[in-house]
């Protein structure tokens, strides 16, 4: 689970600024005619540009090779659940594509982040890019894991990636943005100058990108069952089979002390409030295996733990380790933070067909704290129907 300030699938800095004068479409067009050119003094910013104008990076962008043998073809900067390397680990990755009709030994070629190319990581002798094919390199900062593993990771928020020939000359310098978790961007078709993006990517295979659609599984204002008696509920309360029919219910946001839709009890003593309040919400889904991305937005004051189908998926402002009904939140939440929704991407494999359960325990920072609040939104993404 990775916390994000906003869902990456909403408005990623989509596609990449190609500073290639390099990879051609394979149709015989010259690179100069088909690739957007940087204008160093235009004052444009990355993230939006027309078909014939690329955003500038720096007036010192080097001259690039006009007839390359290979190119950066696809990459994923924020891998969490979608692809696994040769050791069964989830890693960021970069895919190379060959224009050649023969295998290419990549010994001496190198990759680096940043425009200057400082700290280039050399590829090993004997690492082969197949003729007209693909090679996946794992950006996991673990070169001891094998020749296909690099000594750096790709910045989640975007950055620059350079590909260099054995003489240290740049073949390609690529700028990419914040794509979001498990989203890949790549050339389409392979080796072309046009870029697209999609969930999961196709490392080691021909690029394919499909449109996605969003499903709102839980929205703000949904009805939650809650228990506000100050009791010790142990662990059974968060399981899907638990019977909460005796609990109270009301729409979110829930809490007390602010402008909540449903006011819960803090107990008989204002200066000795209950520390923990429990919440449950059921939602239904069909074809759970089709869900690719699961984004949760969570508002909590002071601290909270969220469970999906009995599995803990996130903690916010809570200590590590075992928590019980006397455990207080880590810090006081105040000011603008009291209305701040933080976004998290969850493991969609926790979803099941039919009924699913979200369970939340909210903890006060102290018995004298004046308020608590809980609200939650859950959004899923899947491939659109063709």
C-alpha cells in the first residue's frame, strides 16, 4: 500500500516529453520530421503540449543520435501490485526495444536519471537485446540480483531518464510525469514516436493500452453501522461474518464536535471520552477480478485503522504494533488537517464477488480531545468494455 496525495489515475502528467531526435516509426520517416522538438526559450512547462511543440527542459540538451539501434519503449515508475521480476518481487521497470535485425550485446550501453547523465549505470557484457524484440530492466536499486537489475529506482513523481551508447553519447533523454501507481507509459506501436499509457503495462511484449473506467464502490454520505459504547470489541468486529445488526447506523461523515452528518456518542463524561469508536460498511461488487486499481480516500480525526474483508490495509496517525480499545492516536489532528482526505491505493485482490466489508476503528488522541470524524470513499478502476 502506497499513500498518495491524490489518485494517480485522475490526472497524471500523461505521456512523456520525448527529446529524441531519435527513434523513428519504422516507416522510413526522418526523426526530425516526426519527433516533437524542444524549444529551450519558449517558457512552456511539462505536462501539456501540442503535436508539434515539446516542452523545454534545458538549453544544454545534447544533440542526439539520428539513427538509433534501440530506444526506451515502455516504463513503470511506481510498481506495487502489477508486475513481478525474476525473483518474484514487485519492481519498477524499463523496457528497451530494438530496431535491428540481429541481436545486440548491450555491454557498454548505460542508463541514468537526470539530464546531465551523471552516475550512468553501465549494462553488462552479455546482456542481449533480441533482434526486433524487447528487454526488461528492473529499476530496483539492487544490481546484485542480476544483470537485468539496475542500481537506481525511477522517481515516483516523475523525472528524466537517459539512454547512452558505449561512447557515453545520449541516444535518448526522456521526461515522464507522475503516472500513478501501477500505470505504465510506452510507445504505441512499439518503437514509434507516439506514447500512450495504461494499467500494468506489457513488459517484454508488444505494447497494448486499453481505456479504463471508474466505479464508485463507497461514496461520502454512505450509511455506516457504528458502535459508540466504549466497549472492547477485540478483533471479531472487523470480520465480514460479524453480526452488527444491533449497532446504530447513519450516513458519513460520522463523529462529534464538528459538522458531521451523524453524531456518535463519546460517553457520559465530556472530560473522559471513549478512546475507540467502531464503524462497518458493506458494499457489493461483481467480477471482482476485473478490478485493476483500488483507490481509497480517508478522512479521520484523530487516528484510524482501515480493514478490507478483515485484512488491515492502512493506518493513519496510529502507532505500529498491536492496538486495542485503549490505544490512543499518535498526534492531535487540528486545523485544516481535520478536513483533509488522504488517498491510498489498495491491493484489489482483497475484493471478492458479492458482499465486501470495510471496517474502521477511530481512536482519540486523549480522553479530553474535543472531536472525532470519520469518512471514507472507495473508487475502483477496470478496463472499459471494447
